[in-house]
């Protein structure tokens, strides 16, 4: 009895594509804008370089992440009433 294992690797995600506006970046298919095949919506998903600029890979968690909060603001319950 033979057992075959199939390893499917995801495609490499381009960091700085030449023309990101020509593709949909919503899944691993990278469909052309005029032929969306995955049904991910009626509009294409933009590449992060289009949304955040050329330095999008440098964005990350703030330096104060080790203090327990990422935003630097103390955690508050959304139902907390000031002064009660």
C-alpha cells in the first residue's frame, strides 16, 4: 500500500510588482482585472503597495508591544462608564 503525500505550496507574494493595478491580489490565482475567477467579490483586491506605499513591508507592531497593549492605550471595556 502506497501513501502519497501532496504538498501544495502557496505562490510567492511579490513585494514590489511592476504593475499591481493589473491583477487582483485577493487569492493565490492573481487573476487579471477583467477576468476575476475566484468570486472574491465584484472588485479586485488591491496590493498592499497600492494601499500603504512602497514601504509597506516596514510596517509592523509598535515598539511598546511588550507592555501588553499594541496601541499604547490601556485596555478599556467598551461598556465602561466614566466616573462609575
